C-alpha cells in the first residue's frame, strides 16, 4: 500500500504542522490502542535530527492522548531498523519478530 487512503485514517490524529503526523486506532473493548502511520515530511527543510525530534514529540503526544482516553497499552509497527531503535528509545518494547501486517477490505453488502 503506497499511501493510506483518507477513509482508513481514524478520527484521532496528531499533526505537527509541516513536520509529521501519526494516527491512533482505539480498541472498543480493552485498554489497548495502536499508534499507526507515523510519517515525517521528507520535504521539510530541517535535518534528520528534526525528523527524529518530530517522531519523539508525536509519540509523546500520542501517549498523552491514549492516557486521556483511559488506554493502558499502545502498540505500533514499523519495518525500518532505525525507526525500531527510535521507538525502543521512546519506551516501546519488541512484542514480536518477523511480523507482516496485512489488510483487506470487507464487503458489507448493499
């Protein structure tokens, strides 16, 4: 999936203007949420250090939103080793090895 269609993004998203964004998917039955589609702006004039700072700020903001909504555990996914290291630095732990995230549409009928 080269980009995420707008209709798949949840209502809760955090945007750092011109720098990056992340979205939070909430479970409706347990205190778990998913921080997904973390992105930084490749055209932003800042350095790689600005992108790293943005990821940290977005992660912190996502955690604040999750806590305010009474969620107690947050998952995220990534496939870049450097981003994995950054997420670990920001408090995440590896929950699984060699996982592929798959998606598909669901036909809800007429």
